[in-house]
C-alpha cells in the first residue's frame, strides 16, 4: 500500500508539472483503488468527472465522497453517477471524513480557488475543471498555495487531447511552415450553445469572470500550447449588445414567461428530463434557475470579444469570440516564415453540413464513445509550392475525442511519456486565464495590459 501511494504521488507530480518519466505505476497496483472526492455536482461534475469515471474506470478508482451546497442535487448526482458513497454539504467535513487521494473541483468558476487551496492545504492532490479561476488575485492565491504545499494541481484541459488539435501541434513542432510570426483565431458560438451561457450563472461576471475566462480559457490554452510560449501583452475590445438588457422583452424565466410565442430563444426545460432532475427539481434549495431569461438586467458579461495578444516569442495573435452566430465552429491560421497552416472545424458552408445546431452541441457533449469518425482537412501551404491537404480522423463526441484521451492519461497512463506535452499543470491554467483577465482589464482601462503585472509569474519565450 505504501509503495502504491509513493507511485501515485510521483505520477501525479509529474503529470501536474506537464512532463512524465517512465515507471510501472498504475492505480490498480496491489489492488488499491484511487480514492476520489468530487466537489460541485453540476452537469460537468455529474457526467464527465462522475458517471463516466464510474462507467469506465471502476476497477481502478472509487468515489469516496460527493460535496455540494445543494442537498437535492447531491442526491440526484449520487444516483446518476452510480455510486453509494456518502454526500456532504460541507467540503472540509468530506475531506476529513473520507481522506481522498484526489479531489476533483467542478464548482462555479469563482469558487474554484477556495476548494483548490483547501484541498492542497488538507494534504490532497487536486484536479480542477477549467478555468483555473476568475481573477488575478485568486490566481496568485492558488500559485502560492500550490508552492507552499507538497501536493499537486492538474488542470483538466480536454481540447489539447483532441486528435485534430494534436495534428496541428505536430505540424508546428516539425516547423512545417518555419518560424511562426502571427496567428488568426476565431471561435463562433451559435444561438443554441452561446445563448446557454447567458441563461446560467456564467452570465454574471462575479460568477464566471466573463466568457473571456470561462470559455476562452480553452482557446488561449490551445494557443499557448500550440505556440509553445507565454503571452506577454494583451489589448482588447468587448461589449454587450445582443443579450441582457438589449433584449426586446424579458420574463422571470423560460418556464414562466408571457413572451414564449415571440421569443426565438425560448427553451423548454420540461423537455430535458436530465436538466429537470438535476436543476429544476432542486432549485428551491439554493435558488439557482437553469432556464433564466437571456434578457435579464443582471447580465453583465460581454457577448462580442476581440483581442490582440503579443507572445513572449514575438508571435502576434488576433482573436475573436462571437456568442450569437448562426452556426457553431472555429477556424485558425498560422503564418510562418515558410508558409501558412489553415484549419477549421464545423464551419457548415465549408462542407455543406446539415446537422442542426442543437444536435451538434448534444453530439459534442456525448460521452458514449459511439460517435462516428469523419475525416477533416488541415491545409498546409508552403511558399512557392502546391498546397497539401492533410486529412485527420475526427469524432464529434466528447469534445472531438479529447475527453476520453484526457481521462486515459490521468487515470490509466499518467506515467507514459507524451511527445506532444499535453498534460496541463498550474502554470498552464494560470497563463490561459491571465489572457482573459488581461483582456477584461484592457477593455475597462482602454490600454494594453502586461501579463507580468498580474501575478508573480514571468512570461517565458518558450514553455518549460
């Protein structure tokens, strides 16, 4: 048992640092299962970090506790996940009672730091959902706590693990277009998925830090990883022009609204049994309304966002995020001294796609592993040469196949060397949110914001 614990600590330490060395570690060694405690039983915690772990890895791990401020949601989550572990409304009581090896944090973004710091201080390794946190002060607290502890923090970035993103990384690592000079990156959230953020707690910056942090942390982490460098300076624009008080009318929520026949954004939560069981039936405990009005006055985040980011290695990024697009997808282009790489996913007019936008989002969130595999192109242009079309196998489910590969790395092969360096630790988590935090501050100040001014982290020209 002691040998197992030492191997566990070694593997997680290397994983959190973003690099691993070969060993014979696995969680099933000597029949000792990894003891997991989960805090935050919303949809991501209950499904991806809950039910999927039980379904796929119950031979090597076990849930020893679930914690949430909402007792009704806790009970439903325990049943849905498929565990009989005890539940707690007090996080510290759960940790003291169950003595987990690993704590998984999937609470509201603004509270991530509380449970990360407490978990580290109470002697546990911690895995947190993205984003790491929502402002520079909480970020610094996390950095200090991780440094002061002898424990480790892993950030669950899944997009790095998608085969399509990995192929882009491979082309850049191989210097297929020489030294990178600039990047163009646009992400489009449709009127189904994009609108959902404004219904939920994400629509208030005090809860989610705006979509510069909650959503764009995915994109900024990809860019930091692709470019193998840290951001140095950010200048941004943003505004709220579509949702919130800009709407033509507003109601209490979708279930209790007199404007359902006129509102194109009307969402009937009664038709989503899972959402009813997890949220609507338990809203009397904490007042959280899952089908809030998109046009309520308290929405105070941006719905259009644009930023220019200068990296320490002198690459310049132009980034845009749209939250009310007619379609959901993204495209990126890298300009190099010897050519250009263009890549995109789910731009419907590029391939005459017919799937509905609601079905597209449902497919992306699917964790069954049964989604069909398509071939998607990456265009490699070399100066003075014909373009090359590279086909990559892509599945839509589980965030492009990244969810499954992330779990395999963390729970099955934490000690296996990854040539693409996809494991993410506290520095990766910090650098991704600091871009969004700097963008927010730039909009407010109308000046560029330097990353080094936000925390004690100094940007590096090359990530270590």
